[in-house]
């Protein structure tokens, strides 16, 4: 992996807000919640979805200079609830899941998304520089609804794409306020681009421990390339975040940082100490609220 740095005169770092950025009016539509920046090319890759009219899904990217590519329309039979996707070295990985939008439900004041048990979840693999979706590869991944995809990479010797994601069951529980039995299982899903088959395994053995891991990141300098560690929020008691975990994706080992008695945080942010250092070289930043004192703090933890 090569490391890419940018030089130039930057304004001094402050907490001042600069306002909205609309890519110089190029955007034209809403953007998915989690666009991805390839640190090697500097390109920002993203999706835009619509739940009213076709095309329900579009893929596009911005160059390091801010130039938008033409939209790639991705055909979907129904508008899918899509919060995240991910990138790998040569492709983007797009989820098409069993939780879909239903406009009729909105009219009756019911949750606007429902679980369609007759639909099969799948992941699409599309070339980053594709100009249309003709060559997209869809691989079925039964019962794998997720909000977030933490990372993915290619293993060329086996024609597989490895996807690291948290699979949530029941899939529609957070939309229907039915979170008593909710489980979010950190999983490795392998997609074979030749056979069109998939396999899935939990990364952490449930016989040893189960933790709901639902928000966080890997070292962003290695996004789309093979990574060993992920830093993820432990959502316990759901939906509060009482701690975060450093997870070894190869061994399943979990190291926890507990925020403290009646202290709850949000999504842990991994800040690398350098673009070319050790993968876990850096710090974890998390805003934490103390429910006893009603004060907040920024915790900075050596990763």
C-alpha cells in the first residue's frame, strides 16, 4: 500500500464552522450518510438514493480536485433503506437489503420502512470507475441486514471480497421500537465473484462473549485495504454506549475501554498518528456525557 499526502497552505485548526458545502452546486441530490474517501487516490465515493421515484439508487464520485463524475444508475426493484456502503481497491460494495421503504406506511403514521421477508439481501460489487451498472456483480447474503459496513478488501488469490459489517437482528427492530431482543453481530462476509456465493461467520465467538458493536471505524488511511483492527462502540445497555472496543478482526480478541460509572458516549473516532505508521498507531476520541454531573468531556485514548 502506498501512502498519499497533500501539501499546501491550510487555515489554522479551529472549531469554527464554515457552513454547508455543496460541491459548488454539482451535487444535485442527497448523499448517503457515509461517503468514503480513498486515501490513495483522494477520490470521494458515494451513493444517492430516492424512495419516491426511479432510479432508486445512483453511484458517483468526486475527484481530489472536486470534480463530480456522471451518475451511474443502479437498477433496484424497490427503494431500499441504505445507510452505508464501502469501498475496496478497485470496486465499491453496495448493500441491497430486506428493509425497504413503503410510502403507504408514511401516510398512516407507521414507520416508513418495513422488513420484507420475501426479499433476499445481497451485496453488489461495482467497478469504481464504471460508467453504467451493466457489469455489477450481485451476491446473495441471506439475513444480513446492517446499518454499517466497517471495511472490505479484495483477496485476489481466492476471487473473494471480504466485507466486515455488523449484522442486526431483528432487522427492523430499531424502526419499530422493538429493541428488547436486538443483537448486532460483528461479522465477516466473503463474496466469491466467480461463483456468486457467500459465506458468513461471527468474528467474536458468542460462546465467549456477545457485545453489540454498532458504530465506529477502522484506520481511515487503510480503508478499502486489508485491516486487522476495528474500533467500535459497545451499545450496552442498548441504545446507550457505555464503552468502546478494539477488535482484532483476525483473532476475535476484544479489548474494552469503559467510559465510567453512568458515563455514556457516542461513536468512537480513530485518529491516526501518521499516514504510514502502524495500523493501530493513533488515538481514539469520544465525546462522553456524565449522567451524574450532567457534564460532558472529550476522552482521548491511546489506540
